C-alpha cells in the first residue's frame, strides 16, 4: 500500500472539505486567514507548518546566499508565501 502523505500530517487535511460539505464555504483569502489565525497546520516555529520550521529550512538559509554569491547572482525574485518567519 502506498504511503498517503495527506494522512501523515499533524492536522485534519479534510477540515475545509468537511466544512464545504456542511455548506460553509471560504474564499481563498478567508481560508488562509483561518489557517494563519488558528495555526491549522500545527507548526511549532511557524504558522506555515513544520515544513517552514527553522530545523527544516536551516540548510537552505545557510547555502542559498553562498550559491547566489558563487553564481554571481545579483538579483533574486522571491515569491513568498507563508508567515515570513525565516526572512
């Protein structure tokens, strides 16, 4: 049986689907406001969830500036999402 990553998370991945089944519908903006306000993804360090924690992002925070310097990249466009914790 394949590993269902959707089930292997510390929150109810069907929360908003269940609300929709009850006739409660959120706009995209309201959905993410609700996720942020309630820490729906159960992140300890970040409201963006454990994937945005310091532990998970430490290596890229260390290596990315070095890579940009080595490749002589002077302009970098970052399209952020989440709570901006690691910035």
